[in-house]
C-alpha cells in the first residue's frame, strides 16, 4: 500500500481517486498534481513505481498544505475569529451555523433542540405481575 504524506493510499483505486484520501487534496488538485508528475490518472495506485511515488510525495509536500498543517491553520483561523469577537467567531463559539443558514426549523441538532417523534398519546397497559 503506497504511503504518501503519512496516509495509506488504497491500492485498488485509480491514482486520481486514491490521492483524495489525503486531507486537503480533492479531485481537481489531484488532477493538477498528476499532470505535473506526468502520471496517467487512470492507473491503479498499486501499479505505480517507487520513482513515481517519490515524485508524487515530493510535489505534494513541497507545494501544498495538507493533513496536519492544514488542519492546524483551519483551527487557528477559527480561533482568530473567536478572539476578535466577529459575527462568525461568535457563531463558532456558540455552535450555531456560521454561513447565514436559517435556524428556525433546521439545524436542530446543532442547537441541541432534538425533537422526538410523538406517539398516539396512549400509554400501554401495565404488565400483569
């Protein structure tokens, strides 16, 4: 199983799809990386040579922010929003939707307002002892 950026890449998948298992790499970035390395996107990950895997590792680690460093940056951006007290920071702190979604009917689970479905109202008769 090829290992790139600390992530095991599935062997049975095409390399274009397999690269998306790395946090921070989607389909479009995966295509771009494969064009840079000159690898056919339809090849299986198991068919790659060690030189091609090293080429992929080098380009990904040198040019792109992925995995831990990307997650750290995202957390730091959210922390900055909370510290300056802006609207988005306040919404993050309260655990509410940040991007303008309505909260009257949707986002119940985010708000902690989970409503159970109501039965017919009749309770079952007590079980005989």
